[in-house]
């Protein structure tokens, strides 16, 4: 297929890998005391989750990032490789601790609090970006998350602009969304930005009301800086996709919530996979909401069932666990 002929990988992801530790309360949480519940751990990180989601959806992916030279890092790399993600761009750094994300969920599966220890990402430098660049330059999409230090993020976006590589920026969190501001001011806007409402407010420098008109106005401020697509996640209200000359309101697909972890990452993976298959952005976003509904109804961050959706028969596929190089 043309997609495979143009590059060894359709998508490259530069972002966070970490181990997720989750504790779910068995009943309504009571603050300032011990709550009965269950705990688990599983591979996570926005970049890693998006990469595995894309692979489950049949897209060839290379993942670039950093982990510690430790047991958690080895477990992360082994799992990603087994799922079919190319991890040759991930560097294991001696003396560093692999990132962790610790989440407390209420009895309904909704997030109460989370702590992300991603200090290892501080070692991701412009020099590492330059080392990765030959493998990134030919991809159809480059996904970058807000875990990158600001200087490395700006450097990567500058190289992507010079090489005409379209970039999707996933802010990750409110504090990390601000890391994009330097690149925006330098004229190195990503093609697509995927914030939630609070992250959008950081990017435009003001609070944004959760109304279609207010979100569209804020998104248009980013379009004026060179962004081509702003896809704003609105939780149970769905999302709003703003492109030059159009704003599409998209409803969330109803689902019984088991665990919300990874739902936003699944949205992004499905959005890109559908566009690679030829869908227009609005149709791709609608499909992504259907995929996210499957994810929140599962206890797994990236459910293997993604590969079984009938809609995915359109995508060029390979089996999870097969090296897609």
C-alpha cells in the first residue's frame, strides 16, 4: 500500500513511557483515611499508550523516548515490543528512574487524584532529538506529548517545520501545556493540538467557558498562529474539532465507565488511524469517540479488543507481537 511504501513507519511518537500504578476505591472515597479497594500496575505513559493504540489499530509505529536502566524500564520495553511497537528509539539511561504515574480512582472508575513522576524526561535533550530525526523525517504523522522538556519540544517542532512533517501535540496536563508556548511564539506551530478545556486556556492565556462559541473563538486564536486543527476534549460532552472555516461538535459515545485511564490517548490514536485510512477529520473524530467508549468500559489502558473492531478492517494491519519493521 502507498502508506507502507512511503516510509517504514506511518507514525512516530516522541513522548512519555511510564509504569501506571492504580488504586481503585471499593466504595465512595473518604478523604484523610484508608479506603478499601484494589491496586494494580500496568505499562502507561501518553506517548507509549498512543503508540500501542495505533499498533492495535493496524498502524506501523516507532516510539522514541527515555526510561531508566531499571526493572520498570525493561518491563515497559518488553511489553511494547511484544505489542508490535518499534522501540529502537527508546533510550535506557543509567542512573535514572523510569517514570511512574500513580492514580487514585473512585468506586465508579473516575479519577480523583494522580501523581506523575516523569523526572527522567528532563534528560530528553535536543541532541537526542537530532539523533532520532533521520527516522522521523519520513513519517506521515509525528505525535509529540507535553512530557518533553520545553527546549527539546521547541527544537523538535523547529525541525519538523523545516522538514514539512505534520506534528500532533498532546498537552498531557495543564502545567505541561505551557511548554508549547515558546514554539508557538517562534512560529513553529504543530499541525494539530488536542487539549482539554483547561489546557486550551493555558495555550490562549485565558479561561475558556465550556460552550461551543467560546471554545471555537479560543481555538481560532491558535489557528491564527499556524495550527491547522484544534480538537478540544470536553469529557462527557464529547469534543469540538475546529479547523479553518469549520467547527464540528462531536458527541461522546455512551459507555459504562470501568476505568477512564488512557481514554484520551485512545481518542488520539483512533483519530490518526482513521485519517491514515482516508477519513476526513470530522469522521475520524467520530470514530475516535467510539474507540474511547470501548476503552473506558475496559480495565485495560489499551484493550487488545481494539484490533477486533470491524471498522478497522480498512487499515493496513499486522499482528500484535509481530515486528512491523
